């Protein structure tokens, strides 16, 4: 049986992204911005490169994300006291408020994504998606 997993994953990701972006236009953080806010909620004051690694972003993508989130007033960026070339990221009060809104939106989205599936079926989906990270690590330069 041809499951077309790559096709289904790509189409599903694009539709989920468009759905999410449409809701973001109504006044919330983007999925990428929310990812940074969630990371900083547990790692406030983290180095930019630590956040990039956690979000699986390379330096140019992380730089753009940090610039946008800082311009939105959701984070503050300060030079590291030991290495002035490095930056540390801190949530602002507006960032904490956006984080709360993002948590609520994510709970709604997760409920919609799991609707019609049993907990054991979702456990299998989670296990499969997690295995993708293990099978295709971010630093794997070998295409085979």
C-alpha cells in the first residue's frame, strides 16, 4: 500500500501553517514566535544560539526571528556579560502576555488536531513524528 507519507506530511504542514497564519493575523504570535516564547518561558536569559538549537534554526533564520520578536516588543536582547558578541534573550511583560495567548491557542489547536482519535492513536503519531527527529538529525549533512 502506498501511504504517500512525504506528500501527506507536506500538504498537512502547509495547511496547518496557513490556518495558523490566518489566526495570527488576528493579533497573535506566529508559530515561530510562539516557539521562541515557549523556549524563553523555561530558559529566560538564554543565549541566542541556545534558542536557535532548541528551535532547530540556523543563524540567519534565528537572527530574523529575534529581530521580528524584539520589534514586536515581546523580548529584549542584551549582550552577554562575558562575551559581548553573544546576545541573551529575555521575555518582556508583553511577551509573557503573548505567551499566555499562545498557550490558549495551542490548547485549542491540539484539541482540533486530536479530535476523532484515541489517546493510543495519538501516542503512535507522536512516537512516529518524534522518530523523524532521531532519523534525520538537524546536523546530519549526509543525504543518505
